[in-house]
C-alpha cells in the first residue's frame, strides 16, 4: 500500500437508471396490490375446498367480535405476513380468516 499513497485517486459512478422515486413507488404499490389479490384468491380457494378448516369473517369487526366472545380460547396470529394475508388466528383446530366478499375486496 505505501507505493499507492502518492497516486491520485478518482472514482466515477454512473447510475444504471435515472432516479425516479415516484415511478418506483408506483411499481411497488402495483406489485403489492397484485400480491395481495393473489393471496386473497388463494385463501378463497382454500376456504372453498376445505370449508370445515376455517372460520371466515367478511370484516375485521366480525373477527374482533368473535375474539371477544371466545376470549382465552383463540390463539391470535402474530406474524404480520400471515395477518396481511387474512389469517388472524386459530380456534379449535380451525384457522380464523378475514375474507371480504369478492365485490368488496376489489375496492
């Protein structure tokens, strides 16, 4: 390293794409919406194929009411990814989900 001490140092950086934060945010938001829609559709299929494995609520308010009525018997889901997918807890071997009707889910 002592031999390099006297040499001038210069670094050039060229961005591969022009910075455009608003465009990036829009792309990310679109991906999140598509992912959420796919997850909801997958959950809807699971519920349709195995209705006995789920307790389904159309709204968060309905699920909260159920949690209050069954306080102590419900295991609350704590993983934020699972909650984002609509899985909010477990009760008597069933998965508690919030799954709005398709017409409401599109809004």
